[in-house]
């Protein structure tokens, strides 16, 4: 009986933890890529730049965790939406999730959109016209020459704090899942655990 109660307690706890720790996954599905003129018009930002650094970024979206690549660019030219010398861009992990395979030191032409889940960044994907700058002659012939950014910034400190921000995202996720959505379950699990401990303790003393 004692072993049964211990096993039941751990089973309930495991099941509960599995429900509160959720992450979002993506499946890639793209339509036809637009003409460069239309892509420029529809994009939030268009620029060319060299990748300085890539890190994991964890974002809490109302209790659901999203894992993204945070890509820091040194901006060379800008066509739209960018006036600073550095910019942070999100993309998903892996081509199966429409994520761009950026490499540090490489220069890219980037077409980016709004990032609704992370207002401090913009995002891009393989569904956009984003590609290595050396392979973007067709797009450049259509959109013309960009201009140099005018505002000098350094976002290295933001990248250095990414690990702390990721831990904070987990804390926010637990808050959203526990307090907002699973308060009743929390109380129920707590009661089951307390009762289980009391029963085990009583049987041990008898």
C-alpha cells in the first residue's frame, strides 16, 4: 500500500508537470514567394547585413514557450524599416519549421516582418526572400540600391543578457500556466500530495 501511494503521488505530479510545461512547434508551409517589389512593400524591414552572433531565445507567449534563433546583424544597407547599425532578428530552428540557416560572418539580404510575440525584434523565414547577399542579384536589380543606417547602436549587451532572459521566460511560463490556467489543478495536486504524505507517515508510525 505504501509503495502504491508513493507511485500514485509521483504519477500525478508527473502528469501535472507535463501539462504545464508546453512548447510550440512549427510545420513549414509556404505559398508562392512574391515579386521583390511586392515583398519590399509588404515587409516590416528590408536590409543587408553581416551576422555577428546567433543565440537561442526562449519566448513565453501566455504560457506557451517558443524557442527561436536570435540573430544579431551588423547592418550595411537598409531599404525599409531600419535606421540603426545593428538589428536583432528572430527565425525558427530548422528548415522544417521555415527557419533560416544563418551563419556567423556571412552577409544576407533580409526581408523581415513584425514579430507579434516579441516586440523587441523582427522575424524572417524561408518563406520570405531572405537569402545570402551573394545570391540576391535578382532581388537587388528589382529593389535598387539601399542606404546606409544613420544611428549607431551596439546590441551586444542584449545578446549577452539572453541567457537571463531565457530563464525569465520559463518563470513567466510557469506563472501563466499555474496561476492563470491551472490554479484548481495546483490546489488538487497539492492536496493529493499532502494526503499521500500523511497516510504514508501514519502507516510508518503504526
